């Protein structure tokens, strides 16, 4: 369709030395970026600004420490920490 773009998904892999970002569109990696973890620790907006600049539809991050993957629609209150989920 004219003017319609494919779904774009951004994944973040927070690591000890770098936070790695990948943007996938139509099954292909379109963007890759690494940001030193030390830089993000000093100013988290570096990561936020990078993520916002890629114009994506969804963001995927690790669930971490044995927490099962969860659909965004199951999050009761995203401002709640730790997050609460519907059953």
C-alpha cells in the first residue's frame, strides 16, 4: 500500500560494557547501535533519545532474572514498580 510502512521493532540488550540497540523491519535488521553503558549511567537520556529517534512501533527488552515474557496489554500499571500483570 502506498504510504504505509512495515512494522518496526526496536530491541535493547543492556550489557555490562554496552547497551546494544537493533531495529528490525520486515524481518531485516535496519539499524544497529551500541552505546557505552558508562555513558548511559551518567545520563540515561542518551538511551531514551536514541530509542525515540528511530520511529518504531514496539520496543522489546529483556524480562530479566527469570521473569517470564509479558505482553504489554497484560501490564496493569506501567508506572508501578515492580510491574503488576493481569492473569
